[in-house]
C-alpha cells in the first residue's frame, strides 16, 4: 500500500496517476477534502498535521509520499506525514523544495529506522542527480544554473501561488561567485534557451529553495541559481515589478493574501497557454585544465506540469523493488544511479536533451 498525503492536489494527482500506471500497489489518498474512492485508489479524510491519525493510516504502508504543501510560508512546517512515517517505521518521500523545511526534516530523520528522502522534486532532487552525472571526472564545479519552464495550461492549486507570492521580493542569501549574497525573489531577469518545443523564455530567480544548500554541499559550486518563468514574458514582468516594489517599499507585507485573485487571473490567462513544460540544469567548471559547460534538459509536450512529481514516483518504484532500504536521511545525489533516473523519465514520455558549451540542444 502506498499512502499519498495531499494526493488530491495539483502534483499529488499527477503522482497518483503515475503510481497507477507504473506500480501494482493499492494507493491511499489522504486529503482534507478527498474525492471518491475508485478501483485501486481509496480516499481518506485527514489533516496533514494530525500525526496520530496519520500514524494509524500508514501503519501497514510500504511507503508514505508527502505532497501536501505549501512547504513555504507557514508558521509551522508541515512535518506531520514525516512524523507519522517515523513513528510507524515506514519509508518516507516528499516533494518539498523549501530550504527551511529540509533542515527540519533532516533533523527529524536522525532517528529514522527506514529511508527518508526529502526534496524528491525538480528542486533539489533532480538537480542533484543531474549535476552528479554531468560533472563526473571534473576537476572543479564553478556554477550550477537551473531553470524551469512550467506549462501554463493546467491550473495549479493554492499552494504554488501562495509560495510564489510569499517569496516575491523577499530577500535571502544565495552563493554568487563564491560570496554569500543577498538576492530577492523574482529578480535577476534572464533570457534562457530551453530545448524544443519551448524555446526562449524570460526567467527570474525564484524564492529561497533547498538547492542553495544541497548543491553547495554536493559539489562546492560558487554560484547556484534556480530561475523560472511562464511562456508569457509580460506576465513575468508584472510579477517582477510587484516584487521590486515590495523589496523597495515593504508593501504589501503579505502578498500571499492575494492568492485567490492571482490564481484566478492565471487560470484566465492559461486558457491561451500551452501544456508543454520543461526543466534544464547547466553546469560550468574545469576539466583537464580547461573551462567546460554542459547542460541537460527535459521536456514534456503533454501535461508538462507533471515533471516535478516524477522523481517521487521513481523513488516509490525503488522502495517497492527493494533498492532503497538504508535507514535515515538519503543523500540526494547518491540514492539513484542517474541512468535509472533518465530511463524512468523516458518511460514517462519525457524527452531528454543535452548541450555542450554554447552549442545547440541535441537529443540525449
């Protein structure tokens, strides 16, 4: 039995769909307002902070997957599913991208008797595995630059919008050329060339995320950045202007209060949008005394928004196959051979690309 906490949310639904296609296990969806049970899926009403109820639910589970965000912008970290998994001695995976949540989860994982994998999403999970693969044999890693091009057609839930608005204009410390530097959410605009069919996108440094620690710890990169932007450059610029106003004037103090309004506007704009989405990791460094840059990209022309849920689905397969068994916090760069991640993505209709230095994207 696989327990998916938050399985009725945007990424949770993608994860459950993937599990039904790639595993034979029954799936229990835990949500505050669950839908109807059907086939191998049973739905249960529970709050993700109700540790006692969750512990009872996961007692016989093969694995618990935590998709119930937001992981940012909360007075108390949503650690209930992890606490329940630890109490029951059950393997645990989450799709959190948040820096502070990761610190709290790793602290709890010190007493784990089963595997704990936090951050099994694009950030920082896929980043860590991709960087390890791209930099094999390198003398030094100087910079890791990542970017996401989310689809705009599929409507996301409150969690993503709340996290984005909370982080817009908010300052945090990130490594830039080896120095801790104050940067702000939705700043540092840059045009990035994604693999086909996405093309050029205007992207911005997003809010504070776990890759800022994970990638420095992993390879000592002097610069780490993760940027994102919709296919509508004008929409990205509006958000950037709001972020700049908040950074300068301190208003609004709590932009997440406008989540419903912004989410509704996004839905309206998305009617003219595309389902294609993608992600890329670019690494620069030294090899045999010379400068080198390599990049890997992934695109999905259908339901591109599912990409952040796919690594967690692959992790579930690893647990069910008995390949992920070591108790305690699982290092993000070493738990899965990169070849198995690439194979898992291809099996899910994700197209992989590679680029060397300033050359064109080519199929990987």
